[in-house]
C-alpha cells in the first residue's frame, strides 16, 4: 500500500523595506522550507502569513501597518517581524489579533512562532529534508541576481537615523561564511552579487578584521579583501559574476577597491550615502567622514577607472538647512557629476535625535527644494547617458517580452552602472527568441533619455 504524504503547512510572506530586510525574509523562508513548510503565493492558500516590516520612517511604518491590516483581513493568522517589531505595543494596539511580534533579524523567534501557529507536518518524508550542497536557499529575487548581506547593525549615530536602535551595533559575519554563501549563490545561477549591509566600509571592524582560511589561504574580514575574493568567483560557464558594492561610506580605504574595478574584479559601481554636501548640515546630521575631500577623490577614482558609476542619496529639508546650504549642495552636485542620485525630503522618525533640532524647514520649502534637486540631477544624468550613445556596453538581461504583431521581441536589462530596482534600465529592440533573463550581452547604445538607455545587441 502506498504511503501518503501529510499535507504540508503553507506560509505566506509579505516583505517590506530595504534589500537587507529582503535577505532576512529569504533566510526565514529557507529555514521554514527545511522544516517542511511549503510557500504560499497568496493569502488564501497560507496557514499563516509573515509580514516583515520596515520601521525606518513614519511613512514606512504606516505602510507596514497597512500591510499587516491587509494580511489580517485576507487571512487572519498573521505573525509580524522586522524593524517595526520593536514597536510591538503599537502593532498590538491597532491589531490585537496578531499571533506574534518579533524584532529585526530574530530568525529563531520567527520560526518558533510559525511552529506554534501552524505546527509542521510530521512524517518520514517531511522531517528530514536534505539540503543540497549548492542549495542557496529560498530566493525572493530573480534567479540571476542575489543580495549578499555581510554584516548587521551600525556603529554610527546619525541624527536622522534609528537603525542602531532597530538593528543594534555592527555585527560582521565571518568572511569564510560570506564567501561560502556567495559561492553557493553563483553555483545556483547568480550572475550578479549585490553586497549589502548598513555600512559596508566598516565590515570586520567589530571582529578586528579577523582572518579565516578560505581556499587554503588566509583572508581578512575586510571590505577590500572580501571584494578581491568575490572577484575570483566564476559561474558554471566560467564567467566572472558582477559584484556590486552598496552602502559604502567614503573612508580612506575605499580608495583601495577602485583598482579592483579597473582590473575587472569588481563591477565599476559605488553606492555612497553622502546625504548632503554643506559642512554645517553634515555636522548637524552627525555624519561620519564629513571632512573627506570627496570631490578630489571622485576625480582620482575616475582617473583610475574611467567607467566607474557613483550613486548616492541626499536629504533635503533637514532641520536648520538654509537656502545657502541647499545651494551649496546644488553647486557641489554640478562639480561631483554623480551618475545616479536619489533624494528624500526629511521626515521625522520617532526616537531620532534630529527631531529635537531647531530650524524645522516648512513642508512647502522641502517640496520646492526636492523638485529643484531632482531637476538638477536629471539634467546631469541625461548628459551622462547621451555621452554613451554609440558605445557598446555589457548588459545583464532582466526581462524578455513577447513578440509583437511584426514578430519583434524587446527586452529590458541593466548596464554595469545600474543596480536593480533603484537605477535606470537598458531597453533592447529586436532581440533573438533564445535570449533569457540572466544572459549578459554586448549592446550598442542608440539613444538615451534622462534615466534609461536604448539599443540593440551588438553585431
């Protein structure tokens, strides 16, 4: 008589916030899959729903509360985790029916809560699910790119930020553990690794840049050493994956990774959260490394690696920001010529030191400054992209469309200057039907607008 598999319990997941939270969600789901749970793509099929919240800004908290409310309305059995988990009283006051609330990266507590809410199925085929050697775990991103989180928490005390309160002080992962995870991801089909943390430049500081053995050699827990080793990885077809560094504070040792980009070991891209340029605003923000001669260093980096793309984000309307401060920022951007820029209007968040600063900027002034900085950066971006017309660039494919009435197929991808979700795209015409997401192709650029490039596969 054939044995019947017991019904697997199914877990749904809503993941909000930054890529670091997405990695947390992937780790939670990977453990639950190992425990015998199946994943549910919708509310209706889930025995329990996890909501991984963001608590960085008040607007993000409202989005998180709305997501919890939707999950309760659609399913009713909800467990809350993530950054807003520190505000359990707020969550329970609005939604007393939530089954459990846990804080950021508390993986064991989340899994335990799921076990209590929907005990895993018992049986010889479920209890001992093996993990394959190259199994990189559950992924919530497309197969061809993956986020690689190298540390948790932050040692800074920036006036506008409560990340250290939510996620604690800097806690770096062992360098051999990071490299082992990266190797598994690449073996499983990842073509692009996006290195993330709260402060990538500070990786290893808390563990005194300890050395570990990797591939019969000693490797330090240090951003430069890690980047060099990641550049040695190869995909199944022998190609080097793209390795992209995010959240890099401009400490002096960042200069050492630029030659690695010039050598092709690293993607020529740096995501640096400058936040502002005016010395008085940076001082009020309590930003680290605000004395760095950034403009001179940008010039030096470009001389070493001409194709380097630098992206950053800026806060407008910070308490005490004067029109002179804001104009200083605009003038600085004219000189810096950053490739990709995001801007945010200052928003108070409960627990942040900036809330007590004098000189609150009126909302209408914030809006006006936001519009001006976006106009400025769009013009810089448009000019930089226009200069790429006629060049042939390496492009990773994210999506391939259906054939139109004339049989032409289009595709969307990204150049090395474009990170997923936050930067621009490269739109391709008349691609072959064999093209797949994750393919890396050479594209001749034919046109450009303020943010995107347009072209065709070379040759």
